[in-house]
């Protein structure tokens, strides 16, 4: 056991102090992080990583939040990284459905109530209108695309 908690009004609260387990590697390191972590750092993580300025405003309005400076955490550093810009495409569509972009996503970690595990995104290059088709299996892509193309041909008289 690394830490103990008690239940109060259907929520679990960590008890003060940390119990180290010799069979769990780095449990003493984990315990020191739990015990030495400041209230401000915990609020920083609970509130989806706001800036120090926002935390200071919250601390002035709530006495349970300390107003110490939060050191940059890994999550903040990763979200502030910039990716390289995409190369501008040479192809330009002049009318609807001249060019479509298709991408399949999945396998989803949480399966929908109807059993969908994948989804297919279709974007029209001219209008940027997007369709999302839900799929139960990857093998459904072919039939879904065929139905989509028939829909476009019949509804919009395009090929």
C-alpha cells in the first residue's frame, strides 16, 4: 500500500502521512512527492494547469489555495510545444466534392453504447464541410465510403 484514504460523502480523501511498501519499487519516491507537494501545485493540477497569475487570483479569493509560484510541470511543457507548420497545398478545389479527405480513427478506448469502435472523418476540400461516420469494424470503411459516394451523387449531383 502506498497511501491510505478515507471515504467522506462519497469522495475519497488521502489521509495525512504516507505508508511505504518495500515490495513496490520507488514507493519512497512516490511518498515524498505526495507529502512534499504544495497545495498550490495540487490546485494547479486539479484546475487543468492554469498559469501562476490565475492561481494568484484564485488564492486571493479562496483561503485554501496558497499563492506560491508553481514550477513548470511536464503537462504544461508538452502543451506549449509548437509543431512545425504544414506545407501549403498546391491543389485547390474549384467546386464541391472535387477532392475529399478521408481519415479513419480508432480503435477507441471507450466503445460507444451501440458498439462503435472506429470513426471515419470525411472533409470536402472546397467547403471544408465535415462528415463523421461511426464504424463498428475497420472492414466497414469500404461500404461506408460507397454509401457516402452514392449519397453525394444523388443529393448533390456531383461525382
